[in-house]
C-alpha cells in the first residue's frame, strides 16, 4: 500500500509540474492557444502512461527494463529539448531541459509495460509458469498472447502520435516520412514477437511431434504386416487416433489470428500513415 501511495503522489507531482514548466516557457509572451494545447498534450501523455501501467497492461512490469528506460529516455528527450531550444537565455534553456527530463521519465514508465508484455509473448511467458503442458492451456496462452500484442500496438500508436506532435512543435521535419517510420515500429512490435513466438512454440512442440510420428510409423508398419499375412487382426482406429492426435498438436501451435485482429492492426497503420495529411495543417 505504501508503494502505491508513493507512486500516486509521484503522478500528482508530475501533473502539477508539467503545466508550471509550460507556463514559464511561454512567459511573458503568452499565447493562450499554444499554452493550453501544450499543457493538454503533456497531461495527456501523463494520463496515457498511467493508463498503460494501471489499466491496459497492469500485470506486465520489469525492474530491469524500467531501470534501462529511465536511464535512456530522460537523457534522450533532454537532448532533443536542448537541440530545439537554440539561442535562448540560460533560465529558459534549463526549463527546456527539465521539461525533456520529465517527459522522458513519463515515456519510460509508459514504455516499460509494453516492452515487458512483448518479452512475455516472445519468450512464452517464462516468468508466469513456463510453457503450458496441456494442449487446451497452450491454445489459451496463444489467444491471450495475441490480445496482449493488440493492446501493446494500440498503446504504442497513441504514444507515437503524441511524439509526432512534439516533434512538429519543435522542428521542421518531414512528417509523412516520420509517420512511416512510426508505422514500421508498430508493425515490428506486433509481427516481430508473433514470429518469435511461432518459432518458440514449434521448438517446444518438436519433441512431442517426433514421438507421435514414431507411433504413426510403427502403426503403418503393423498395417503392412497384417496385409502381408504376418499378423492377425489389427484395429484400424489405432492409426486414426494418432493421425488425429498429430493434427491436434499442429492446431495448438498455430497463432490464432482472426480477421478482427488484422482489422485492428490495419486500422492503426492507417491512422499513423494518414494523420499527417489530416492534422498537420491544423496543428502546424
């Protein structure tokens, strides 16, 4: 309880600091429209990070990933803020750097569950009990893995849209080009873990498939011996059982991607690729 209360106060402190920093950056040349829009976007980033950690992917956290991201993200965004703030006085430059550090910390806390969830999918949920033994549990694990990855790419799309907005406010850049890069990142975050998951599943199931195929080979040999008159009566249902069992094993290794999953993936790709043409004129 103490840890959750401390984290809650940390979110409140960040929510207070963000508008204060933006107001100081714009003072005394306050532009009401830009001020409110920038405050809204930063508070939205904070809300998205809290939503990802507490609502969307609450069971996926990694201390190692968190430490690495907290080291990298604030420094990276502070560097970007430093590059964006050219020829300004020292006080305002310090505010730009502080703004970048706070935003980097928020981004790090938002990215941690995404990386942890992708690792859980790609490595078969090793920390959650390992590879399921029963075939029904395997199929359930694969269905859950797909749903987790859909949540990951949805949250990643929202974060990337906010990142594109931040770049558009600070730099002159080729917005469609960066949107394509973001689209490739989202596609990689979805397809990469799925491909690795498929490879891991086939590797895990290979031993069991080998035993089943050996049983099929023995059953076929017995059928041939019966037909040659070397043995007596043979039950044909035996070989049918092993054929059905082999097909069931193969079915439980297939990634359960439905047309609804592909529709969500394509929709998010269209949002990333199309938003420069829909919103760049309004925001810029």
